[in-house]
């Protein structure tokens, strides 16, 4: 975790706690916007902070990866900009083009079944983005949002462009937290745990794909489908997956792609929790994929855990049968 927070391009150590000052500045802005009728009473109530505290950063071990790296997660409930993030999510969510996303493993399996049989002759590759959330370029993403809201749309929001930009800065760049009794600011990237984080990451990546998808064919990419930071790609076997991966990383300096190719001896590749087997000229077969760290254990029904959680565990097990041919 120290290696993460000591990255000066992403985090900055603070000598004083800015919570009260930032809370007051946000309240002042929200009061003005409410008075001008730029925001609704509902937006104001959801966004207006009271008695805020700094967030808490902790590391979630990625036990399925070598050396068990940590994923930084921010416990953001109670922070001065948590409510603002939720309110902005309601405004910005329709920027996402949902038809370009993999919604879940089940819809992806159904789409695989509809692909032409000839697609099974291509090589399967998965390109993954390393540490996506902390590498989302905030300034660029904020400009993408503003352009969409105020230049692309026929009817822009009632909030003026400069005020919307200030709200986005409050919700993202002014994010501070405690770690090991020290205060830090996150100066770039988004925080996993923030209500806006998944939305901002998706907005940035969809813009990335729009800018560069026209060159995918010349790079050998035949089919591209993405779930958050993980992609399932079919490429012309005469092209090198590693070369494609290098070119993808060169498109945007803030993100780096890694690649995994199908197993040559079995024609299989794992994506999400699916194991996909290519059957050349026939199609694709699928079944449930479990990582080596999967224990098979679930919460005991008699345990002191909300009943809804236990029901969901059983539903997850039963629904996994839909992933199998």
C-alpha cells in the first residue's frame, strides 16, 4: 500500500485536514446553484454534506494473481463529496452507450451464440487494462463529459458548464483520505469506492474506443467486446497479439494493456467467469470457469448474515448453469 500512496503522480500527502474547508466551499456552491434554480431541491439535499469525515483507504488482496498485489479501495461513505457523486451519477449515467458494454456473463454467452461460425476460425485474445481506476485521466474525462453535455446534446443541463466542471472537480479531484494515520489527496485517477468511479471509467473507455475503433481492423482485430477493464477479442491469426497489445497501449499514455492468448492445445480462453472453447468452423462452447483460488465455500444458511445475502449466494450458483452449453 505504501508503494501505491507514494506514487506522486496519483497521490499527494497533506499536512492539514481540508475536510471542513472543502465541505464549506461545496455548500456555498450548492446554495448558489439552488438559488439560481440551476439544481433541484432533490439534487441539493442529496449533495449537501453535513459533518463529513475523510475517507479511509485500504487494500484488497488479489489472491488469484502472482505476488498477491493489493487493489486500493476507498471507503467513501461519510465523505464530503459522497452525496455529490451519487447525485452526479444520476445526471451522467445516460452518457453511457449500454449496447457497447458486456452487461453480464449471461448476455455475453448469448451473443457468442449469434456470431457467424466463421468467427471461430480467428484467434481468441483477452486484453486487460492494468490498474484502470487509478489510471483514468481525470482532466481528460471531465472534458469528455462536458463536451457530451454541452456540445453533443440538443438540450444541455440547467447547470452552467463552468459550474458543472466545478462540481465534477469537487466530486473527483478533491478526494482526500486517511491511510495509516496520514492524510492524502488523490490528484489523478478515480477511487474505487466512489459512486462516480465506475461511471467515469466507462465514459473514458467508451471515448477511447470511439477514437480508435476505426484502426482496429487494420491492426487485425475482427471482434471486440469489453466488460469494464477486461476484453474478449478475436484477431486475425496472421497478426501478433503482443504487437496489437503494444499498439493499444501507445494510443493513451495513461493506460497500459496486457494480453492473454487462447491455450493452443485446448483452444480455450477464460473471460469473466466463463471458459470459452473455440471449435473452428462450428462456433464456441462455454462453461463455468473457476480460478485456482476458488474454494467452493459459501455462507452457511444458519450463520448470522442477512437472509437476502444467503439467497443471493444460492441464486448465483443456480444461474451459473446458464453459462454452460
